[in-house]
C-alpha cells in the first residue's frame, strides 16, 4: 500500500508595503500643564451664604422702591416712601393697635384652620379607606372646590350672619380643600412593599394604617397642612376686607378708605411676615418629625 503523504500548508504571507508609501502622523504638540485652582470654602462661609441668599431679592426690591420714590419715578400718592411705612408701623406697635388687630386675625385663622384640618383629614381618611366612598364623594368634592371663597359669601351671610361664625366657616372651607386632597394622596402613595409585608405578618387594616400608611404619609400630610394654612390665611384677609371691624384685613380697608397708603403697606407687610413665620414653623416641625428617615427625593445640584 502506498503511504499517505501529509501536506503541510504554508502560512499566508502578507506582501510587505514599501516604506516610502506609508504616511506617518506628526507628533502631538506638547501643551504645558495648566493648574486649576479650586476655590477654598469653609463651612462658616457656606452657611453664611445660604442664610444671606434669601434676603438678596427682598433687599433689591426695597432698594428699587426707595430709588423709585426718591427720583420721582413712583408717585408718593401711589406708593409711599419706605420711611413713611416704617414710621406708621412703629406707631401701630407703640399704640398697641397692631397687636389688637393681629391677635384678632390670628384667633380667627387658628379656629378656622383647626376646623378645616379636622374636616379635611376626616374626609381624606374616609375616601382613602373606602374606594366606594371615594367614588361617591370625590367628583362632587372636586366640583365644589372650584368655587372661590367670595362665591360662597352670599350664602354664608344668609346662614351665619355677619358675625365671627361667618369668618370661621369660610376660613375652614378654604383650609379643607388642600388638606383633604393631600390626605387622600397619602393613602394612594402608601408603599406597596411595606403593605404586603404587613399582611404577611398578620397586620389588621387599622394596624396597617397606623404603623405603615401614616408614618410614610408625614411629608404629604404636612404639605397639605402648609397649603391649607396658606389658603386659610388668604381667605382670612379676604373675609376681613368684606365684613370686619378689627383685624389686619380691616386695617387694609381702613387705610384705603382714608387714602392712607402707608397704613395699607404696613398692614400688608405684617400679613406677609406672620404668614412666612408660620409657614417656616410648619417646615421646621416637618423636618423634626422626618429626622432620621431616608428620603427618596433628590436635587439636581
């Protein structure tokens, strides 16, 4: 028999290119190393900047107000100088009229807000715990809340007269709307994983609400309370503008009737300052209650 011959294949040889046709890139230019200086900030300067930043816009507006009045761009009959407003505010504090009217307004808004918060939380709980109650109440509630406070004023006058109960009811109505909607939203945003874990451990319905839904709903509930107080404070001024013999809204109406715009501006400044102070108090209380809890919210910068 003939012996099989093994054929070894030679590797494919790549033809060598002539070196004259190869174009080489020029070497990259060398650039000097540039040192980037990082601004050194301390915790003290950062904290000072964070506290001073919110005051820039008010101080800018105050400066524009002063310059506009001093140079005649704004008539004193339209907008009094800041010095006049400051003097009027000092006179109100010295005479005790400011405390008398501010305490009357605060009492009205506290009572009305408390009533509105109770009604709003109760309605939100009822609709959040029962889908049937939500289907029955929510469409009608959303329709009624579109009517402003002044729209209910004629009917409220017929039912409650012109006394303090009228103001309480209208303020409570204004505060009820955001509190109810935020309470209902808190039930809709309950963490499903924790609810399933609670059911696995045998939690009853009320235990799930008390130990799972309500603790996770603290930010949403406080958002509703803050919005409810804002609405209550705005409606308070509107109600006192219409029918009142004392209060910050009454000071605004009294100053307008006598054409004392410095009194009007002083009352407006006090209204804004008290509203801001109470809003910051709600924010502080919310941060205290949420201390130590992880939050999913983030910021772009």
